[in-house]
């Protein structure tokens, strides 16, 4: 009935090239305007057909319980398709946790894409995104990937042309940030930073790296509680970054570089103080099947 027994999916992390809070929605959620970009740092998710639902995360301290987005995604998939089956999920984590890089959303997207393949469900991207939106705000983008203007709570996605050619250096301090706490702090203190997402979209469409970076910014940066933001940004800029900012609700901070040589040199310099440093490029897609057997 089903040809594939094991499906391997890779799902990229994301960075926010811009994040603005533009208001509150009637349901109480924050109305956001963002530019999101997938990068070449991946979660690898292996799915096997099974009679049970099981999750393992080798070498990770993330709890493998029913609060995990991967389990939520599997249950949502079975609920939508009506399939009476199970799945054995193994996630090899590379994306840091509580970093603002949507690692959990990437896992959920990978599970949806992988199970669609594993069980031959033939769901469309719009169907997968509709299922994903119920799991988490970043899951539809994790499915689509590439470069997108994202608005609302993450439910309005406008695909953009690939961002101008560049390199990213991503630095994770030795702690994470809680997204609900960051938004609660924003509600109390607000922000002096409000990036121009329209200007950034226009710069991306024009292939203008300088313009894209000039319009970058993150309205959550000042209230994230991530104490190292300014220090990491200064170090990145000193090492040649065109711009540097926090991604999502933190705690990861990244710099944008014109060349690989500059990015590698910056990463080497920062690793002396921050062990978790990655060099990455823009990725043009979202979660996708790597192998079936």
C-alpha cells in the first residue's frame, strides 16, 4: 500500500531580517510585520512507519513529550487525514533552542512533509500550511522557506525573490529567551526600534544588500532580556558585518557579511567567547525530503 518505509527530511532554521510589532489583533495576539529568511543550518528528521507514536532526540536535552511540536504535528496530520497509523520520529537537532530561529517549527514542518511522503497523502502546500498554522505561528514559513514577508501572527506569507547574496554569522549566548516573556516585556516597555519592512522588501526585490541591511531591525531586541545583544552586535560589526541584530524573540544574534572570508574570520574571532557560532548562507526553500527508502 505504501512504498516508503523510512523518510529523511531536512528543515532549515530561520532568521528575522526584520521584525516589527505593529499592533494588537482582536484575539489578543500581536500583529507582526517581518522579513523571514531560511538559512543553511538544518534539523534532520527521520520518520519510520510504526503502529505507535514515538519521538527520540539523540543527544538533545529537549523533552520528547507530547508538548513537542513534532508530536503535535504528527497528531495534527493524522487528525486531518483520518489515517489510523503511527510514526517513529527521530530528530537530530542542530538548531539551538530558545534562540528565535524556529527550530521547533522546523521540526513540525519536517514531520508534516515527511509524513505526507511516508503515507502518500498527497496534501498540497496550502493544506500543509493550514495544518501547520494550528501547531505554531512559524510553521507555515518553515514549510515554505526562502525569503518571505510575513504578517499578522505569521499567517500571511508573501514569497519574495531570494535575498541578495550574502553570508550570516549566527551567535548563540549561553542562555535562551522565552517568547511569551519577551512579548510580555514588550507590552510594558515598547520599543524605540521599528524597522521599515516595506523598504526592506523593495531592497530585496532590487537585489540591494546595503538597502536590505539598512532597513533591518527587531522591535523585540530591547525587551528580550538577552543581556549580550549589544555586545555581540558590536563584535559582529567590528568584524565587518553590514548589519547585526537579534533574530525573533532571541537569544541568537546574527551579522550579515558580503563575503565568506569575512564571515569565517568573524566566526573564528567570536568563538573565543561564544562557543555556539555558525556560518550560514541564505537557503531558498523550506522543509524538504532528502531521502526515501
